[in-house]
């Protein structure tokens, strides 16, 4: 069976990448296959996860390449040469330009650790999102998978899952619960949904 070719873009430990690899192994992702992992941070542990799973891993450093434009040009070259159909941002800490995202309409998805439109947009990433949720005093947070366009966290929503905030939560405990109970569930499901759509469009 032909599958959508997936590239996962990462910057850190790769816990969401691992969730995707595991989901592929268990058959949750069956219409797509992760064939490439790209890190913008040399030495990111996500690269080790890719290698352990037998997936090609590439590092592209914006600093070493000489800026955003050259980084995106190199990234495009890598994606085109591997015939990538779907790009998944999984803890990817670099904002992609409108020029780049417009070349891949409805082909880039991202997971955000809050219920968009809350606590999203520029500056809201990592623990900052959970700190903001706790500071605001929300009782329910969660995660959102959305298409990526030129506006940070501004693309069409694909899936959301709610997580309750518990008494005594810290940004760290809340981050962990949102990952386990939301991100690691809806990101693989969305990857399958979008991969299936891509393959249907090919028929």
C-alpha cells in the first residue's frame, strides 16, 4: 500500500516524535510513514530516537547556514529530495516564514500545548504556555493540532483534546499531563487523518 511520506521537524528531546514512532508501530498511523527527521539543533536527543527507529535523521542549523532564508532553502531541498508529502512540527522551536508555509498548503501540521485560541501565538511555547495557563487560573487546558500557515498558531484546527488543571499543579506537572493525555494522543491521530486525506487526493 502506498503511504504518505512524512518528515518530522524537531528541536529537542523528541517526546512527540517518539509518540509518532510508537503510533506507527502500533498501527494508529497506517496511511503515512515517517521517512525523515530534521532537527534545527545539533545534538538534539530526538535525532537519537530517529536513529534507534531506523529513520533518516538530518541536522540543519540556521546559525551555520547563515540565517532563516538559507535555512528554509536547505530545508526545502531536503524535503523535495525525499519527496515528502506531510511535514509534522513536533516540538520544533523555529517559526517558519509565510514564504515557506505557503509552498506546502495543508501539508504542515503542528501540535500546540493549549486549547487554541488560548495561550497561543508568538512567544507561547514550551513551559511558557503552561505558566500562562496557571497564572490565568484556567480550570481546563489541553492541546491542539492545527495546520501551519504564516501566522504562528493561526492555521485551521484539526483536533483538540482537553485536560483538567489540578490543585497544586506546577508548569512542569501540567506540561507532563498535557503531553500524556492530549499531545501524544491527538498528534498521531491527526497525522493519520491528514496522511489519509493526502493519499485519497492521489487516487
